[in-house]
C-alpha cells in the first residue's frame, strides 16, 4: 500500500478545489477538480486492492460525498452565460453534466466492486 496516495487525497480534500465543496460554493462545475478527484480515487483503489480495509475517510467519500455530488449535479437546471462562450448550448451542457454524473456513478460502482 502506498501512503502517498492517501496523503495526496487528504490534501485534495482540504483544498478549495475539492469538487463537492467547489460545486456547493460556486454552483458550477470544475472539470479540473473532477479529473484530479477521479485520478486520486483510482490511485487509492489501486493501492488498496490487496488490503482488507480502506481508511474511513475514503469509504465516507465514496458513500456520502460522491452521492452528494451526484445529487447536486442532478439539480443543475441552469447554464451559465460563461459556458456559452465555451461552445455549450443548454442541451449540450445538460448532456455534459449527465455524462459526469454517469462517470461518478461508475466510480462509486468500481469502489463497491473493490470491496469484494
């Protein structure tokens, strides 16, 4: 097991970049934070695959924070003006957010599978 992956994730959790905190505070999506979170969690799952237990903070993140992020994203009914400049329409933005929700669900499912 690599303690560095856990340390990296804990640093991410304490940052303002953490995805759930960012969404809650800004009512907006942060793709960079999503990518970083995904990479860190996949690294953790890889590092802990031969362990019998995950640290509680990791279990809580997957079982509480990921569903919380999904719930917040499920209620994204708006499209920020800034996103129009990025080439999004209302429909394409909704599809984009829907894809992220599916990726989060898949990440949680992968975590649950790793428990077996």
